[in-house]
């Protein structure tokens, strides 16, 4: 039996509730917004700013980054930030506009 990856199972309860759903009630596909180093807090700044505008964000620590996050308080391999596909353009615009250019 082949296991099908269900990315929606990675969404914590509260984030799952806020994540946009399709017509069948399934979570909308995520789209990678950026991979940021988290030694300069850009990942946290980005997520907090987007959440303030109502854009839910999923943080993924690639490779052994999750282990580093637990042991060291930061991922040595960066943080991948995903947003709902339908909100990707809005999120990108917010992150690259004016004096608050995070990328």
C-alpha cells in the first residue's frame, strides 16, 4: 500500500482552521514564499507581518533544521515560509514594498 503525502496534516490546529479551503473542504495548496535564514530574525519578522495582514503562514525547517530549532533555538538550514497559493501574490507584494523590503 502506497502512502500518499497529505501536507495538510502538518498544519497545527489553529493554523489549519485559518488556512483557506477548497470547495471540498481540503486545505488549499501551499506555495513557497521564501527560504530565509533565521539567525537575523527575518523569518519571524516576515511571518508576523504577514499574519498581521491576515495571511496564514506555514514554517518548515528543511533537512535537519527542525532538530537545530529544538536544540539551538534556530535552524542552521533556514526556514521555508509557505503561504496559501491564492494569497502568494499579496504576500510577495507585502514583503517587497517600500521601506519594509525583507528580501
